[in-house]
C-alpha cells in the first residue's frame, strides 16, 4: 500500500502504519476472544491494555500534524482572502443573479452602499457600453461550458461615472449539477486603460509629426537648397564669384548643406522607427572612414583621434551611428577642464570579443553616474555647462537599437566608454 497520496511527513507516515497495525492486531485478538477460539487470560488482558497504550502515541502524532497543517491552510486561505479583498472587487450572487455579498473594495469603487447593492442585480452597474451579445457570451461560458469567463468591462458607478474592470466570473453547481450561484472577481484597471489610451494617442501624434518632419525636411534639404546652389553657380562663373568675394560664404553654405543632409539622414532613420514593427536599416561600414567624413566639417575634428584599427565592415546605420558617437565625443570635450582636450576612439579585443572604446581626458564618469545621466532630462547637480539632458539618452537608445551594450568606466583622468559590438 502506497502512502504517497498523503501530504504528511515520513515520521507521520511511519506512525500511521504502526497505529494501523496495532489496531488491526487488537481487533483480531478481540474477535478471536469473542468467537471463543481461546479464553480470556492474564496475557490477553495485558495484550489489550498494551495495544491501547501503544496505539495512542503514533495516533496523536498523526492527528497533531493534520491539525497543524489544517491550521496553516486556514491561515493561508485567510491571507489570500485578505489579499483578494484589498486588491479586487469581489461579489457573489444567487442562482437568480441577485447580489448576496460584496466586499469593501466593491463598495468603494461602485459608490453604492452595501445595503443598496444586496438583493440587486448587477445590471445596476451596467454602463451600456457592452452590447447584449457580450453578456449572452458570458452566460454561455459560465453556464453551458462551465468555464471561467474573463473580459474587460466598463461599469458605471452611483454618480454616473464610468470605471473599467478586468472581470472574472464563475458559476457554482451542486452535486446534482443544479446552479447554486455566481462569484465575480474584478480588478479596477481604469487608470491603466486610460494611460494606455493616452500613450496610443501620443504615438499617433508622434507618427504624424515624424511624417511632417521627414517630408518637409526632405523637400528643403534634398530638393530646394541643392537646386538653389546649383542655380546660383550656373548664373555665376568663377570670375564673378571671385569678384563678388563670395567663395567662402558659398563654401560655407555647401558645407552646411552637406552637414544638414547627414543630420537629416539620422532624423529620417530615427523617425522611421516610430512606425509599428519598423526595423533599422544597416550596412557594412568602415568606421574610421564614416567618422572622418562626419567630423570633417566640425570645429572639433582636430581634437578627435581615430585609431587605424577601427572595424572595417561593422554593420551599422551610418547616420544614426555617427550621431550617437558624435554625442559621446562632444560630451567628452564639453565636460572637460583640461587645457588639451581630446577624445580617442579605438578598438579592443577581450576573449575574442571586440569592443569600441571612446576615451577622453575630461572629468570622468562612473557607471552609476552614467546610468543616472542616461535618463531623459537628467543633468549633473552644479553643472555649469548648458544642455537639455537628452543627448546621452538618445545616444544610448541608438546604440541599443543596434544591439550594442555600453559601459562607462571612470579613469584616473577622464572617462572610457566601452561599446560591446
């Protein structure tokens, strides 16, 4: 006989077997005495007495454990009921659907008193948002299929204000399969649903804004300005340009346009990610080449040291990747009190893994500071330099979108940003 079905300790199982054997032997001996198979004697009297004495310790050991477990189960059940009552709206109804019980949370959210609710139908809370078929499906689920029904429901409180609950309803049946009543558990999700709706609406606005920016910036930067410069150069020959002394301004306009086109390419890719299921386009790039091209028009290009061992065919989105690294470069130069400011970009290999390192000789930033300042609109206390606190956050998001991991280490002098690529 297996005792695995009993949820008791091994000690109690052994005691139960011993108590059972003692009691069986007692009944066998008593039966034989009653059948006059043998006569009563001093031995049989002592045997009966000792059987009772020996039976009691193992029996009470088992009973004690069962009582202890039952007490714990009652306590756990009470804790669960307390948790349920604190977090959810609970109600019970009879077979006719009349409310027989509501907890405090139900009263609080519905704004009805307990006396006003008991004996009423749940139709009292019906907002009319759900149609008749919605409730027909609910009754089919709990009565015909005998399953738990779960849906979001918009109810209305005593003052006519809508609230949204995530509802679970179950029907109870007796041993003859007769309906006894219903239990409903609801969680108030009004604030959550409203927040999600607000986020969804903001996403729509953001997508529209992205479309406008991409369209209008494209027209200006990639169409009108290039055509205007070409038209101007067609109308002025080299001698006229020299005579008017507009070589430098014209070159500045061309360089500015070139830089704006690169910035626009990054904006285009970034706003493209707003679309649902959008994926960032990547291609194999020579990192030193694309960074040199990106930085060549900046005022700080001579303060950036690009190592020759940078990856030659790293798959990145050129515009966004350069934007992210440019932000790290500018931070390394901006938050820097050294007389000879510089930023070095080089590769490292550790255990077969390649890392891209951006090292400066500035004030230094630990990983803890890096994580804080990576959040939107975060700036260091007492920081004298101007800024919005968004640049580093955007930079991190771009590198994460590439699947790269970023770590910041504070050096004796400066900061070393390590990007696992």
